[in-house]
């Protein structure tokens, strides 16, 4: 990983309001399919690896870039790096993928990709993120796993 910050002055955006849960959403006896907002809430507070900001505050993840089909057991996340040559794109994608794999039922197929046209190495990063063996190998790397865990843990 680079020792210098690539994007010294990123744009910082306001966070959206927390979702107010309804009585039906809290009732375990009422069927409650996953929706875009619920998926967004799972990934919005992932920490950026370079800045003391969340992926939501940097607009790396946005609710309108999430597709979910609860019936087809699929989640597709597009994320937007803050700069077109961001060397942290793969790490950010891995963090999103790991957070979702740890949070969602195993029935879901999770796809994480860079928003088309927003990164110089979009194809290569997407290929890495889609390769289950590469992802598994990356997570076996103790240092990389620690960095991912720091990204997905709550700041306190």
C-alpha cells in the first residue's frame, strides 16, 4: 500500500438520515425482504482506508448504485472511487464484499464492481473482485485481513 495519501482533499458529503424502523420491520413474525436501503445501511459506515471518513461521506457507496433481488438471492453493488487512479479500489471492494458476506444470509450471491467509467483499471479490479479464489487468497493474507477488518469495524 502507498504510504502517501493519493487524494489529499476529497469531496466530503453529508450523511443521509438514519432509517426509522417500522413496527413490521422489527416484528420477527412478519416477512421482511431485504431492500436497497437495508443493504446501504450495511455498507455506508465502512471506513475509507486513507481518510478518517466513511465510504458514504466520500460518495464511494450510494443507495442508488445498489441492486437487490431478494427473490433471486442477489445483491449487486457498484462503488465509485474518489479518483480515477485510486490504488485502494481493490481494498475498498474487498471491504464491501466481506462486510456483506458476513452480514447477509449465505443464500445471497454478492457482486461488487466499480461504477462503469470511474476508474482507470476498472476491468482488472472487477475481475479480481469477481474471482472467488483470489478473494479467498486475499483474505488468507493476515495483514490484508487486518486492514479489511479495520475498514469494516465501527470507529470509536
